[in-house]
C-alpha cells in the first residue's frame, strides 16, 4: 500500500512539473513575433489548438514512459528492474525506496488540484447541458444542415452547441433585431463553428488545461477561440458577400449580449474580440476559407510525442528517477 501511494504521488508530481514547464515553453511560443497577419485565421486556430494541448500530451507521455517499466513488471511482461539501480529513488508500484517529503507534498497538492479542477469542469459541462436542454424544450427545431432551435422570449442567443448533436440556438428576439442579410451572416458564422467542431475543440482544450496552471490554460483557450472566431467570420463574409454586413451584425449582437453568459461550447456571436474582428472585417478582403485540421493535427502530434516517449522508455524512466532523487 505504501509503495502504491508513493507511486501515485510521484507520478502526480512528475505530471505537474512537466505540465508546468511545457506550458511555460508554449506560452513563450505564443509571445514570439509570428507573422500572424500572413496566416489565415483557420491556420492560426489549428496552431493554437495543437500548442494548447501539447503540455498535457507531453506530461502524460513522460509519466507513461516513466511508469511503463514498473507496470510492465506488474503485468508479468518483464522482470523487476529495480535491483539494477538501487543507488537512487525508485518510481515503482511494486516497492518503494521511501517517499520523500518534498515529493509527497508536491504530489498531494498536484493530485488534489487536478481532482478539484476536473470536478469543476464536469460540473460546468453538466450545467451547460442542463441549460441547453431547458432552452431547447421551450423552442422549436427547424431542419437544415445543422438544425436551428428557435428559442422564444428574452434570451439573446446565437450559439453553436453540441459535440455529437450539433445545432444552433437562436432567439426569436434576435431575428427581430437583425436584418435578413445580417441574420444570414450570423447563422453562417455559427454553422462554420459546427463544421470546424469548435465545441469539441473547446472541451478538449479545457481537459488539456487541467495539466497546466489555470492562468495559462485560459490564455491557450482564449488564443484558440479568438482565431476560431475570425475563421468563422471569414466563412460568414463568403456566405453573404459583404464584410460590412457581418460587422454590423456583430455590433448589434454585442449590444444585445452585453450581460449574456456563455451557454455553449463556443462564445456567443459577437462576444469575443469584437473590436479586432470588426476592424478586420471592414479592412480585410475575403479569401477562400480553409478547413479546420486542428483535431487531426493534434492527434498526429500527440501520437508522435507518445510514440517518441515509449521508444525511449528506458532513458526517460531513468532520467525521471534521477531527477526525482536529485531534487527531493
């Protein structure tokens, strides 16, 4: 039991340390003077998603590689290797060389923080689903490529929602305020969110954010959402043929939604980086939209990092044990 507890706390300490260090490096990458103006928003969104999920992927890969020899011995796939390097701390589920106080504190704090933040995320997701279900029960569904749920009453909604069941929530009051061309632009924007699967991407970034400090997790999520909003603005301009129309719709919706909260996986139309987006719509010229490859790119990057870690399992295992022994 003591060996198991030591193993869990040591793994938690490793995951937290690697996650923090990797997130600081990613934050530095965000601050570099990239030629963002030359890149399409869809490409910037893809890059922001890959970078935002990278710290979690690296942390999990390092922990998996470091714990692999011990777990392999437990499953009978290999021999117990600890006897060959008894000169330093063991990261092992079979036996422990003694849990150091520093590792115990760091691991306990990391594990407790992770559980608390994971519970808060689950609660937010469940609350969002309940709110969406309540709104949809009041409205009526219009068929289309993505169903539009017309919600009666005062809520100023124009939201893309759903990870599996993708749909758009639209308030009847919004239809009364926006002109037909502006409404078409707003709906085209939300349809672009659903084609890009931005609600799923936002959820995955939130999960990846559990492995990094909360301020940095918010930075990574905001960077992705801002670029995704600009990418969907491009889709809206291509749909209505006039950036001024989309800009006017953004301003009107922003005025309506000043006190509205986010009830879906992506920000409401007109809620994020309004000034920057309006300026780009008025000054820029519409270019062909680019499909989102964020999920595929992140999957490939994650598979590559995990494969690299498992190929070098022996090296990483020894390096982690040595580092834990030295710093504790």
